[in-house]
């Protein structure tokens, strides 16, 4: 009993210290930073588009200077006076995926990207960095944000209908997830809400989400669509939808995404969100998940349940795909260890699943990250490899549990 009391007291002290640290530098508001990532395979650049103020902060208020994972990009907030790091976060982007395609060798393009940080009380220095597939910084931007800047747009009004699907046990220390309707007309919102419930049920059938369900707060956000469905460029079909989603991203017929991240975050303004799951009103197989950006999934088809969970593995968990996909346009190389926690090139395996190997619970199975050779995973099969496998493997479960603990403990 005494030991439990000591642990409780230490936990309370840590919570108070974290709260004081957050309150020293930040308000309980969100600074939304809209950037343009642009270039081609030879040169990449970052530009500021717009700054937006949102009424509450729904991210973590502890471990502010730590990264959950490395990601393909990082944002760092420093004090302007002594350059102390007061917040860091990581992300990936469609722009960086596109750089691995053949098209990026021929043309220059720009992509929207939106990052969220707590709203600073005083002027801060913000650094955004993009890294390549050899873990080299290829583009960076350093700029100052003055919280009193009159051109920071105030988006405090909640304009999109929403409803709570699942309330966390502690809404001040949880993972906020928003389901967003894409391609559902006003008359189809009951269908959307039912799709949300199916997606939630599927997610919480998987460990470690099943055991940590009380740490998730989930809402449904319901922007009505002028037309039902989504765009299918390969068939010449273009729909008027809130997020402008479409198949054929990077000319891959099943890659279903949206490039309009500003529209996505405008729809979410004023709601409780950090992680995003977009459900698309289509029965054509497809989806996509970008780490700390969004998960976008088709909602009507036999594989809806496994796909929405798989894509959340990407967008929330930073997990890499474990299947081969033609060995073209490689994203993983022998000289660089993947930042994804479920893949290795054996360049630097430390801190991944070596303990599971020592315990005889996992191994090193060649094939992953779209490549048949040179990348290894921990198990023959996993939710990140096939739709037919019913669970995340122990390697992925370990990685997901570490992230859930990072955000909520």
C-alpha cells in the first residue's frame, strides 16, 4: 500500500510539473501553421502560407520537447531569447512520398501541409525540417511567430456539425480522434455515423487499442457534401465534395487521398481533434494513411474494417507497410535505418524489437516497405501486411503501446 501511495504522489508531482511547464510557455489554444512544400527530386523548399488561431489545445501537455517518433519531418518550437526547445513534433507528408515517384524527376509540384502546435504566450522561433530517405535534411525553414500578430486568422467559431462518439476517462490526458465525413450528403449522415461506429468497433477489436480504449476521445464531424461519393479520375468522374478526395493519387488506382489539407482543417476548426480519420462514401477499395497527418479510407466494402485499422496504423502509429509492391521507386536503403518502428534494414536495429527476438517471441523476416529484399519485419503476417490477418503482430503492438503511453501517461 505504501509503495502504491508513493507512486501516486510521484505521478501527481510529475503532472503538476508538466502543467506548470506548459502554462509557462503556452496558452490553452492551438496555433495552426499552414505551409507549402514544393519542389522536385533535386530541390525541395518550404513556404509559409497562413497562420490560424484555434480555441483549444488538444495535443499533449507533457513531454513537450520529446519526439513520439522521428518521422520524415519535424517541427520545433524554441523560445526567441535563449533558443530553448519548448515543443517538438514529427510528421510525414504526401509531398515526401511523391518525391519517390518517377514524376518527381520530371516536374516541380507544391503540396499543402498543416501542422498544429500549442499557442505560444510570447514570440517564438519555429523550425520545420524535411528529411530524405537517407535521413538527411533536404529542406528547412526557420521563422518567427509573434502571438500578437494581427494577421493570425482567428477560427474560433465551430461551423461544422459534430457529435461525440466516445468520451475518454480523462479528456485532459487522452488521444483526440476526429472522424470526418467525405462525400456524404446531408441525407446520408446517418450512414456516416453508422460507418464511424463500425470503424471504432474494428479498431478496438485490436490490441493494444482494446486495452486502452478509455484513453481515446472520439468525435464525428459532419460536413455535408454537394454530391455523394468521391472523384475517380481514371474514369473521368469528378465530384464536388468537402475535401476534394480522389483515387489515382500518384497514378496509383487504389491510392485514395485528399491534397486539400487546409479544407480538412477548416472543417475541423473549433472541434476536439489531433488525429484524423476521414471516411469516404464509396464502395471502391482504397485508402491512405500519412503519419500525424490523416487516415483516409473507403467506407463501404468487404475490407473496410481491416483497411481503416491498417491506415490508422500508418497515421497514428507511424507503422510502415510490410508487403512488397514491385520493388520500384524504393523508399528504404541499406545505409539508413527506417524510422518506422516495425521495419528494419539492420543499419541500426537498437531500440526496436530485439528484446522480443531474445525472448523468442519475434524474428527477422525479409520483405517489407514495398521491397522483397533488404528490409525486414518481425513476423510472417500482420495487419500491416495483409487484410486477412486479424491482428497487429507483437512488434506493431509494442510500437503502438509505446505511442499510446507517450501521449497519455
